[in-house]
C-alpha cells in the first residue's frame, strides 16, 4: 500500500536555508545543499525548496543550487519560487528536480498550470496555496482565503474553489499552507486540509504548524492528506528540541500509520 | 559502459546522478552512433507515452536500440514511462507502443484512488533475480504514475505493489528489465537495485539469454 509521506521543506535565500514564523522574521540555518544532504541521509521521503525571494526580486530560480542538490539527494524534490514560464519549468526539471511548485504566479496566470501539465505531465506540477482563516461568507464559502506574495496580498479567492480549479487545470498535487499556523508549532490546520483533501482526487499535502510528532499522527488519521510538510521539527532553533526522521517514522509506525519504514543498514 | 538515453521529456539527469553516485561508467545517448561501446541501456522516463515515443522517433534512435536490445540482447532497463512504452498499447492518448512485451497500459480508477499515485509503495518480489541482491523481502520504492502495465504473461512480472489492488511494478523479460517506480529516486534501495543492474544483474542476464 502507498505510504504517507514526510516532506522536508526548505525556504532558501541566497543559497541559505532560513526559517520564518508566519512568513516573517527569517533566521539563517545552514547552506541549502548541506541541509538537503543531511535530511536525505536521515531518510526523509521527499524535499521541497522554495527560493523565497526569487519572485519578489524578479529573478529566475538559482539553477546551480537545484543542480547541486540533485547530486546529493536520491529521493524526489520539488522546487518553487521565481518560476515565470514554461522555459523556467523546463530548466528546473532538467537541472534535476522532479516537480515544480507554483503559487502566486499561478494565481495571476492560472493557465500556466494547464500549460505545464500538458508539456511535462500533471505529476510535475504542484499547486502550492497560502490559505488564511477568514470566516465563512458568501464570497469565501470555505472560510479560507487565498493569499499570495509571501502571504502579504489577499486575493478574495476561496481556498477550496482555487484548489478545485487548480486540480481541474491539471495540477498533480496540492500543498495547503496555513498562514495562521505557519511557524506556530501548534499543529496543522486540520479543518482546511481535510476539506480540500475530501474534495480533490489528487494527493493533498498538509503544511504549516507541525511542531510535534502527534501533529503528523493527527493529520494522517483525521484528514485524507497524503503527506505532511515538516521543517521546524527537523531544524528550527526556535523549537525546544528537534526530531530525527527516524523517531518520527518509528512513532507513526508504532501508532499504526502507513509510513515508509526507516532502514537500518 | 551504460548508455542513458537523453531525450527531451526524460529525467536523464537524475539517472546520470544516480549512476555517478554508485560509481558506474555511463554516458548520455541521443543519436544512433552514441550507442557505440554501450553494453547496457537505461531509458529514463517522465511524462506521457506519446511524447516519449515522439521524442525517441525524433532522435532516430529506435532502430539501433531495437537491434541492440531485441537482437543482440544487451541488458536494458526502462523506468516509469520507459516501462510503459515497451508494451503493445497505452490507454494514455490511445497510443500504440513498441510491443517488445505483450500487454497493455491502463489507467488507475480515480473514483477509487487518488490519481496520480504519488509516493512510496511497498514492492513484493514475484521471482528471484540477481538485481534484487541485498534487498529485503519487500521494499518501498517511489512511484509517480497515473497508468500501469498489464503484461499478457504474468511470468514477466518481477515485482508487484498494491494500489486499488495489485499492479505490476517491475518487469523482467529476458534481457529486458523495466520499473514503473523511479529507482533513481528511491533512496538507498533504489541505488542498490541500480548498482545490481549496472554490474551483476546486467552481466548475468547477458550470460543467461
């Protein structure tokens, strides 16, 4: 059977992994290639890199970094930030990434999802969405609104509606990033994760808020999410203690969650 | 020397990285003459069967490849869509494929499971094989696929996994190996499989066949 996935997420600025809280106050951790190699050796299931300033600085993603990671990491990795068009997507894939994450740019130009899916296959296109709890209204029936540009700009778009539209356009996977829970270490937003996972027939990835192993247990048992993003748990100095992939996997396995086992050899 | 077919839609780069990591001699192959000196071939795969076949035809490598694999029987490993195009037909874009192996490629039912299948699935081995040396009784490999093969002869199935029922995850048909899962992205178990193919497995299958 298919295992639930643990995905390490790195926000990268100038080649350095940084950690933000609610999309602000970034602190540097270590260089991205070293970080990638370290979590690969810890037996993470998958990695995601966001070149967080590429988009704002209107520059393409750092392909040397994408390439350097590919030489060290033999599990899938996704790259996002600064993707503007099909050429950027092609370059990222050719540099060694498996998937491309689109976020703000897809909100501005939804057709890029369809174009990318047609050119490279749906499995390459990850729709990442930043969602904010705003309360249910006529315009926002799910109670969650889509924000873009590092959660600074609100779009008036309903989160579930956008997720459905993205899936319809050909996204192969959706990442639901909770702006409210990001960096809080209080757990994923189970409500919106569950709502979106229940309404989509593609894999849904929970993101934002994981700070304890119970949070992964909760997201895999209380929602239909296929994967959970962890970052603080692995490396944030803001957390009282960090976790190894091994202990998270063994904890989940012990509680009956389907997970790729840690291999001793 | 392992030849890695380098075509537009493929992820040959990742396969090259994996081959370098395990220390086997390899080079890209993109023209018929590039096959000179190649003792085994890997066909990486990402994307659709139709696009992949189109790319291979555009490069003009298929006649030479078929001569090497079907006549000279050099070891071959197809990955992901590189497995799917070996069959007779694919439901994806309703396209006729190479027909090296009997059977068809069909789609998962998205009313029953999420499609594409993305993630690590547990393989169980259907026969013993030198490429499985050093691997456990079952191992997790990484999959990204909406379609899967249904071989006409079940004896061709090397490994199976479960996604809405059992499906074919790997093929061994004489000198032809093929994997629906991305062995180049399956961590240390994938690298072990690849090393076995490139060294022992590939050598032994050219002896047997």
